[in-house]
């Protein structure tokens, strides 16, 4: 076991990160302080800077036990960014000084670096500190940029000869975070954005994403011809469409998306296959924070005039994992999920499972990153609220991350014996 103990201003006081100061992004660390006075009140702080240079901070006040120790796995914060026992609370509560900021950590090569420090008073000097490097890529994972045909993404391959199950990770914009973390778990993953640069908001072409599926199928270390797709928000209806229209898509994770072709019509082989479910800016709700709630701005997908926008998921032979946050302020993900479950049941289908998180918001990501309350929505052009109670949202991310891996391992055919030995 390797640990980091800081050079402290007081030789007796230490801040320790266990089991190591360097870990993967999705792994918890145990924060411990020792050498304090019995029952001493101190403030623990965390600080990190995102890829755009925005500084995020959090803090919490703790009382040392009779031995002068604090263990965040055991002890409750008395005040600050959160209250109560929350071992990773300093990470999920990291917040910028200005409103409506999302923590950008989307490039896999550089770790998410967090400085932990302990202070005698809230604004007092540093008694001890330690730096946590939270890596997105594990040892031996290969990262290769891909520019082939219409594909502009990044391919992550686990160490070893495989065979490995393959997953297409569709993000609204380019992010390597989830794809690299899945590669650490034994999946070959192609991270692909729905939009590249400033999107031409005219139509979506399913052919571009079919090209990505075929690219993955042809990778030499892929263990089967079946591909998984993971997606969130706008990417989720693209994932549904791949399952419905493109052969070889065996498992789809749909997270807080729409059941119809949202905002843009969908084309395939040079013809329109789905009309667009439109968005009404007059139904956007303003709030005192300066951010808007856009949940109720989408037209009703079940009205007769909009049914041509619904993705015909009943045609799909692959498996679905539907994930909805009931407190999603971006759109009514739970209603879309319920509609899809009902529709599949009516068609006698059993190729799905669903999970909903009552107090989670829109941005369900890999665990232990900062919770995003609100940020600028690049396509609507205004700051929006994403929803969610922060602590419950963080717990949902931990649960979902395990669920996603289990789902893909179950439904992506591969030489399981050889693959599991590599994990």
C-alpha cells in the first residue's frame, strides 16, 4: 500500500490519502488527518482547476476525535459545502466562484488534479496538504485519435490481446472521460461527438454513426461483431436509432434522453426516416439564479402530428438499459423512459431494463467529479438548470457506473473467460 503524507507546517500534523495519492478518476480515496489536538476544529479544503482555467473550491469543517484524528470515511462535516458523513463530499461539492460553471475535464491524457488542505480556521494558514492525481487512463490503455471518413473521435484500447467487447460512446460534444474510464474496465471504446465544432442545425445523418459501428466491428481485438452504445441527452436518440435501423448494435445504454428525434430530423441512406420533435422557446422558465428550466419546452412526442419523430425501438433486436433522472430539468427523461417501456411491452418485447433516480439531475456522469448545478447550454444559448439534489445525484452516479459495466458485460458477446482475466 502506497500513501502520500504532506510536508506540513507542523511536523506532527499530516493529511493522508489512502490507498494512494494517485488513483483512477472513478475510484474513491480515504482522506485522513492526524496530529491535531483532541477535539480541535479545523477546515478541510479542496481546490482544482479545470481545462478552461476555471478554479473550483470546496470546504468543510470537522472536529478531531480524542486522538486528534479525522477520517472522512467516518466523521461528519459540521458546516461548509456539505454537512454529514460524505467521504467524497469535498470532490462532488467543488464549485466555481462565478455562477453557471461546468467543470471541464474531458481530455484523457492529463489527470484530474485536486489539492486537499487542512486549515486551523476557515481562512487560516495551511497545517497540512496533499495532492490527489485522479487519472482517466489506467496503465497500458492505448489512446489513438481517429479520423477516418466521417469519423472524428478517439479510440481507447485496454492492455492485452483481448478479445474485448466494443462500445461506441456518443457525447453531445467531444469528451474522452467516460470512454477512457470504460477502457480501464476492459472495453474497446470509440468516443465520438454528435456535433463537431459549431453544428449545422439542419439534420442528423445516421450513416455517420453506422460508419463508427462498422469501424469498431473491424478492430482486430474486438471479440464479437456486436457493438454496445452508450449515450446521454441528444446522443441518446441517436443510440436508439442505431439499435432500430443498424445491424450489429447489441446493447444500448440510454441516459436522460428523448424517445424521439429531438430538435433535428434524422436521415439514413439519403432519405428522412424520422421527423424532428421541435422545441418551443416560449415554454422556457426563468429562475432567480439567472438560469432557465427548459424541461417543458419540447413538444409532446405522443401527439398525432409528432408521432413520425418517435424512434421505432420495437424494431430493435438488441438489449436496452434505460436510465432516467426524475429531477432532470433539461427534459422529462422519466416520461420518455416510461413511454418507451410501455411501447416495448405492448409489442411483447422483453429486451430492456430500466432504472430511475428520484433526486438525480440531467448530468449523470462517471462518479466522483464535481456536481454541476447549472451551466451555459451551447445549443439553446442560455444558462440552464440541470436539476438534482447534489448528494443524491452523486450516489446515483456511483450506482449507475457499476450498472453500466454489468449491463455491457452481460449483453456483449465475447470470449468471457479470456476477457475477464484481463480486467
